[in-house]
C-alpha cells in the first residue's frame, strides 16, 4: 500500500533583494490518502491543483516541507540512498509526452535496457537474461521485436507510449505512476492504451496512481478517485460513489463540466477566469463555491466520512 500522510510542499514565488523569501505558493497542503495494492487510484483536479507535484515528490524530485509518504516498509522520513534506489525499483513512471520522454539519440533497445543497466545487479538479473526480458516485455505491450533496432522518431505517438509503458515494466515494479499518459494521443489511440493498461494491471497485479484531467478516462480505469484543488484534497471516494453521489461542491463542478449525450447541443456556461487565492485559514474553494457559508472563510473543514466517501466540506452536497 502507498500512503501519503499530511504532505505539504511550498515554492518561493518572490524574494527580497537580500534573498529572503517574501511570497510562497502552497503546491501541497496537508495531503493525505492511500492507494491500495492492485487498485488504480485516480488523482484529478484542474491545473495547479498539485497532482504532478505529488508524483514528483514521491519519486524524490522534491522533498516535502512536512509530512511523509510510505510504500510497504519504506517511509520517506527515514529513507537513505539505498532505500530510494529500492523504491525506484518498485515504482516506475509513464509520462504525458510520448515523444519528449524518450531519448531521440538512443535505439529502443538501449532505452529499454537502461533500467536493467542501473538496477539489474541489485535485482540479480544477469546480462544474459536481458534479451529475453526485452522480448517478453515488448510482447506484453503489443510491439514486435523488430522495433528494438529503431529510433523513437520512427514510431507513432501511440507506439511511443507503448515503448514508455514497456520501459516502466522492465523491472517488474508493483507500482506505476501515470502522469496523464493518454492526453497527448488521438481519441481512438487513447482507448487502445487504456485497454492495454487495464490488461497489464490484471496480468501483473499492478497498482496505479493515475493523474488525469479527463474524468471519463478516470471513470473507466480507476477504482478510487482523489479530487484535489489548490494543493488540498477535497474528496476521496470509490469511482462509482463519486460519479453517482459527489459530496464536495468542487467535485460536482468537475462532473458538470463533463460532456454527455444529455448536454448535446447545449452551450456550456462560460467559466469565469478565477485566480486561485490562497486562503490558509479556510477552504480554498470558498471563492468559487455556490454553497459557501461564513465558516468556510475562517476554518478548513475536517474530514467527514460517509460510506466509502471522505470529503472536506462544511456544507456538502446532499446525499442522493
């Protein structure tokens, strides 16, 4: 199981002429949730909500200002270099851009063997087994062995993303972090990649942390969904409950923005351009919420749990 516990991270926006920080942005603010083994957990929210920062923090690209995360027996607070290497053998990442994430100067064979060259000895994988591992991994993502001698520019976007997925699978990780892996692809190709990810999860008992803007994609692939806004978790629920009975007003706003047959021909209401205002004392969604009360300006809601849903709201949507 992967657990995030009260994770906070802020970045400096402005410094004085002496170098003293004057203004911060809170990218993550007391973020807590769990991702269970063998399940796909979706993380949704508009740009700037902290989704990608959370994933990068998990991979060690950032350090949290407070809080910690854990994966099995590994706890970030106590992790040394050897522990980080162990984490990176257990967790892999698939990036949004299938072109930018592959080195254009390397053949596919070199791209796929790079994780083996770094971690193969620690996993006791002899070099004589590398070719067999490559063939099996390519077969699992639907690519022929002949692609090994080619370069990334010789493939389509969907094929390049399959190569990225193959690279993530090479070390047989238990967790895969997916940072909007289909948003740069055509709709028809998106469906193929999503079906592939679903099949791979079943075949290898993988755990997914899946970042996305498209709620339709999240609904198809994910068992649980974490809704984030302005660096905070607004709601955590299983997929069915969240779509049928959202409790947080922000979740309802996201669902209302989804296209559907019922809305065909309707002109969507223009969403005003809103600057996310830091409201450290209260709910960050207070400036856009239709159910706002006086207490929302002053106090951040505590977690409330009802059934399979946990939400942070003083005045939640009525239960259906």
